């Protein structure tokens, strides 16, 4: 099983980034895919999630109007589109996969996002 994130980097406040997470080794369409983030000195927090079957989405309140999560089942990839980025969005962003029966849970290695002028 592999989850490989990409797309992080340095961006100015107000800018945008799109993170990608390429999954392999499991049945992607049967997993809820999520993005978490962890800032220095803080706990890891859920950013956004998209369910396996119905594609319902969830966003943390502070990101609801700025971030979008989507999947491409043909590419086994989940995306996080981040707009209007703020310095407080600076963190390592992690991809997570959780199966429908809460039996399997996988993490990626993380990608750094830094929002700074």
C-alpha cells in the first residue's frame, strides 16, 4: 500500500495550491479519502474528506469556503484544491485512506505547505 502526496510548496498569502495523493495497493473506490494537516507544535487535524460510495464531502469550518476535495477513481488519486491561502494554513499535509469497515487505515508521508510572503 502506498499513498504518495505531491504539490506542496511555498506560496504567498492569497495564493493557491493543489495537492495530489496517488494511491496504490488497495481498492481506492472503497475507501474514504481524507486530508489532514499538522502545524509545528500542534496536533494533526482533519482538513477535508470524501466518502467512497456517494462522494459526500466534509470540510473543517475554517476551510469550508476555500478548499475543495475531489477524486479521480481512474487515476486512484485524491486532490485538495486550496485557495485564498493564509499563513495559518502552513503545515505538513497528509493523505489518509480509511476503508468502509474501519478495519484498514493508511497514511502518506506528507507534503509541506508554507504560506508566507
